[in-house]
């Protein structure tokens, strides 16, 4: 009976950990999506800025 209870506790702990990790992944995914959406909104406004842009050619020595 003792071994069964230990196994049950271990199983419950693993289930709790898996749920927690799933929630963490979902929160991170939601934060990334929010940053992505915010980035798209601000990219429209920044595209017309007068900021200096580097040329695409490599620097010569």
C-alpha cells in the first residue's frame, strides 16, 4: 500500500508540473504574439521616418 501511495503522489506531482509548464508556454506564446502585434502597428508609423539607413553594400578597407 505504501508504494502505491508514493506512486500516486509522484503521478500527481508530474501532472501538476506538466500543467504548470503548459501554462508557462502559453503565457510566453501570448507575450510573443502581443509583441508581434505591437511591432506591426508601430512598423507602419516608423516606415516614413527620416532615420538614416545604412547602405546594403559592405564597407571597404
